[in-house]
C-alpha cells in the first residue's frame, strides 16, 4: 500500500518544519519506506502498519495544535509487490530518457 499524507497544524502556517520533523521521526522509527516531499510524504507498507502510523501521526499533531488538517491519499493495489514507490518514479524517469 502507498499512502500520501500531508498533516498541517492549522494554527502554525509559517515555518512548519519544527512541527513536521517529529512526524518524520515517527515514520523513520516505524521502519516503513517513505519519501519526504515539499507538500507531503509518501509511505509504503502493509495496510495495517500504514493506517496505524497515520493515526499516530495525526494524534501526535493534534496533541500540539488546536486544529489539524490531515490529507491522506491511498493507493492500495493488492497484487503488487512492495517497492512500488520508487518503481513508479523510475518509470516516469525512464520515459523522460526516451
């Protein structure tokens, strides 16, 4: 499963890196594959592990902010192996080299 997540404290709109860094540390500690982006992070793993991590990340931010905006986009393709996150990016790069 791939999950794109963007979690933002609604009361800290500028310079959010200090608010986001603890969430990235949570992902690192989970052992799941991830890719940090400028507008969100993509996480790859088994559904139960991904959903549990997303919940913990949201609750972590909620504990530090009066209001939290969480956007999650899921790509759950049962017959596909892990490693799709990087493979999808490489497929586009391959097309660009043609």
